[in-house]
C-alpha cells in the first residue's frame, strides 16, 4: 500500500509540473496532453473489459461517440448546461452497452470481437445519416460550449488540462481499487477460465455484462469531455466513431500492457502523442501520408505485441 501511495504521489507531481516544461507553444502541447487524458479514461475502462475480464471489444468508439453526441446535442440544440448534460451522456452510453451486451456477451473470442465491430460500424453510419436532423451528418456538431463546473470554466488550455487530468487521476485510483476488490478478482477468474469460475458459483454472464456497461460508461464520460474540449469544441462521426478510432483504443490497451492500470495510462498517453510525432516527420517529407502511416504503425504494434506476449 505504501509503494502504491508513492507511485500515486509521483504521478500527481508529474501531472502538476508537466506544463512548466513547455514554455514555447504551451497551448499546442496542453491541447495534446488534454486529449491524452481523455483517451486515458476511455482506455482504462476498456482495459477493465479486455485486460481483466478477457472480453474483446472492437466497437468501443460507439460508446465514446454516444457520450460526445448526447452532450453536444443537448448543449447546442436544447441550451442545456454542460454540467447537466453529463448524466444523460453517460446514461446513454451505459444503456446502449446494456442493450448491446445482453445478446453479444453470450458470444466468445473472435465472435464477440466481430459483433462489437459491427455495432460500431452501425453507430457510425447512423451518425453520418443525420437522423431527425440532429447529428449534423458528416459535418458533425460545431460550437459546443466549454465545461462549466461550479463556476470553473474550462475555456483556457491550462484550466482544461488540469481539470481533465484531475478527473483522470481520480478515475485511475478508483479503477485500481476496483481491480483489487472482490469484483476485480472475479473478472480475473473469468479471464483465466470462465467454466471454472461458473463452477465456483460466480455468475459470469452477469459479471461480464456489468463490466461491459461500466467500460462503456468510462468511454461515454471520455466522449463527453472530448465534446467540450478546446481548441475545436466540435464533434463529427469520423473523429469519434470511426473503426480506426476503435482500433486505436484497443492498441493503447495492448501497448501499455493488459492486466495493469499503469499500462493503460502509459499506452493512452504514448499513442495520443504518436500522431504529433508523425506530423513532425511528415514536415520533412511532404509526400508522406501520415494518416496511413499512423494506421500501419498501429497494425505493426498490435502484431508485434501479440507475437512476443504469447
């Protein structure tokens, strides 16, 4: 417990002092780090599902998009405060996961992966189709207001950075406590052998459904934060619900190392920074398509990790 407290203290210290290292282009780097914190929340939730319960999801971007779009619609079209739109945003993500999880969690391994992939593609198509003329279609939803929490408005980069990472830090600690609880041990048992866990009297289906919904709530909360983040204050289907984004989240989980929350945090931050490094590389070679290179690197990383972790 003492060593864990020391690590938490070091992490908190890094979060606090990191902005002071970026004297030039502070706004640019803070925006990247804020996005990294948002991704970390989604990846921590996905790691609970994949790393601890052993359930593969290739459609988690759908839950991220559900949270982002719910809050974006409520705040821009119905003039609801961003603080009041939080509960509906995470509820929509959770209910969507519950409805999807009831049939799909009866599947296993690659069948479950393909089912969740299909759900993600369906949600992406719905958002682009602009049903009831509320999602903005391919153009998305602009002019989303910043967060306003008890008078604290995240309309500056430094305020947004500390607010997002404060939430990430709290969620990180709570998630670590969860995996060390009785429920967390049940998830690990399911990962090792679902049959044996059933024999021991654990309702594995109910546990899988609970963690599936919880991981979706994490993703929905992350999507909510993304929708209200600078510098864009904007969401569109290709940014928050594309198949590539789901793969990106899975890659973050795998790269950092499953079965550990610290790995989820590391994977999220490192791969959130990766596109910016590729853009720097692209500036030296204008003919280089950095988007294609990014996707190729995700694929290579996944392959290498799967080979060397067998």
